[in-house]
C-alpha cells in the first residue's frame, strides 16, 4: 500500500506545526503528506512547508482542497488516500490499521472518533456519531476517511460543494461497497461545540443534515453553518517582455540592459506564480509589445497560460481593454489587474481583494510611490482608467477620485512597494526572506 495523507488547512498557524510533526513517523516509513491551503491569512503555509512532502494552494473549501490534494497524491504514486482534518489526530499505528483493512478487502473506510473538548457530554456525541456511521455507512470528515485512489477517482472525488461534501462522497462510495468502520479512535477538536454551545451545535447540525436530505442548496447551508463565501475573481497580469533595452529601464544603471531584462523575467514568473497560487479564477497574461516573446510562448506551451497581446495606447487604455474583454465574457465575475513589479505581493493579498469585492465595487492595493500594485473591480468601470497621469505619484489619488465620481465604493488595503528604481532593487535584495 502506497499511502498519501491529504490535509486541508485554512488559518491553522497556531496548531499546524504540532499536528504535522505528529505525522513525521509515517513520512519516515514512506507515507506522503500533502497539505492543501485554502488561502490562509496567517503563516500556515510557511509553518507547514518544512514538515510535509508538498504544500499546495487551492480555492477555499474542503472539497476543492482535498480534490487538489488527491491529484497531487496521484502524481506522487499513491494508491490509497487518507483525508485528515488539520484538527484531528490519528491513533497509534493508523497506517497499519488501514493496511489491514485494505488487505481484508475493504475499498474505503473510516475510524471511530473521539471529540476533545470542555463539555462533559462530548463523549456521548462522539459515540452517537460512530453508531450512526456504522448503521448508515456514511462517514464524516472528522472520522479520517481513507479510500483506494482508483475508486476515489472513479466516483468523481468530492463534489464541489462547500458543505456536506463528506456525506456526498460517502453516498457515492457506499454504492460500491460499505465502509470498513475501524473501532480505533481518531481524536478531533471540539472547538466548535465549545465555542457555539453543545446543544446549539447539535440542533444546527441535525437541521442542516435534514435540509440537505431534502435537497437544500449546499451553498445556502454553508452560510447557515458559518462558512464565509468563497470569493472568486478573474485575474489579468500586465507584463512587458524581458527584452534588453525595453524592460525595467530604470534599473539599467545598476544592472545593465541584460541584467534588467533578466530581472524582468524573474518578476513575470514570480507574479504569475503568485496569481496562480491565489486560485481565484481564470488568469490571463497580457503581453507587451506582443505575445510572441520566447518566454510568453514557453508559458503558453508548457504551462497552458492564456496569453493575449496588449493593445496600443497608454497603460490606462491597455488596462481598459483587458477589463472590458473580461466583463464582456463574464459580467458578474469580479476582475483584478496586477503588474509584475511588486515582489511583496502574495496570494493572501489577492484573496483579500477578492473577499472585499464580495461587498464593494472596487478594491485597491496601493503602492508606496503613489500608484497601485493591483486594482479590483466588481463590475465594468471604464472611467477609472481615463485621464490618469500614469507613472506619477498622482495615480492612486486620481483613480480613487474616478471611482468616487462613479459612485463605486472602494476598499483600500495596506500599501506595498514596487521595484522601479535601483534603491528599490537594493531594498528587495536586502530582505532576508527573499526567494
């Protein structure tokens, strides 16, 4: 058995290190551990990276995160998958227990669960969960579901829904065979019961399960459960080809023309990796002066990046065309445009912008020089790009004036900094965490 443990996480910095360190003995025995982050705002990813085989970023939601982890596990050669919540601990010898169940003919299964918390009735809740699961053949995510990868793929994996994804998967798997219900206990956190009250949580969960059984929309149920909606947005990257004498000309006195072009190539790749890691929606690389530079061709042919040539005109005219191309195709999906000059930009910044666009018409990530690193719009707003004195310290102020004149509310995030001048380059090179 070649096992991979898939751990979906979101803002788990306080406990992720200890939870993953507990899996170290399994890794030493050849088990792969894949962590899939849903856009954490804390340093979950940084803490997890040295403790696992792979860290991915996927759109927020356990189903999409665990499906992404399953695909990564397949690439690592795993034939069996174990889906483990970040707040759940495995029993001693868990891998051997799974191997024994599989050796006895099981196609999938789960453990009994013990709930760790303050309320004295939590053991009773866990006992009833285990009994219900044994009678119905339905497993919950807290019970650490394991399954043969080929079967998981055959049933289509977790359905892309924000709640009850574990029940939906169990129903699919149960049509093939009943689960192996292992009596050894995983230990999961009772923090939700402690935070919201035991009886209130029990009543809420039974109501949600009953509504789901009657065909209620899982997205509406997720809101009742307390999940925040998963924000999406299309992303446009405005990129200038890394041609000596054309790219990053203000860095030429320090780096030379070839060095400045090499720096621009690195900035493009860094921006593209950041945008793709944010996993918000479709990404388009808008290329200047056209999309035929060898780097753009390589990204298109090797990585499947969608590239389009930037049109003629100033920066505002080019961004307006990119914006309109998106909203003509998807008028109800927010859109975010970014440049390639900000090495401080992270997926969390973009996810924060997308979250803001759920409630506001615009979101901006200012630059310290008076411009902006990224601009997000919930709907088409051509005037925001008109009459702006580009490449001056007035860009941000003028952009905000145009949004205000258009009646568009805008969320302004904390400022970042671009690399435009030699001093910016030296500032970036001096950062101890630069990669």
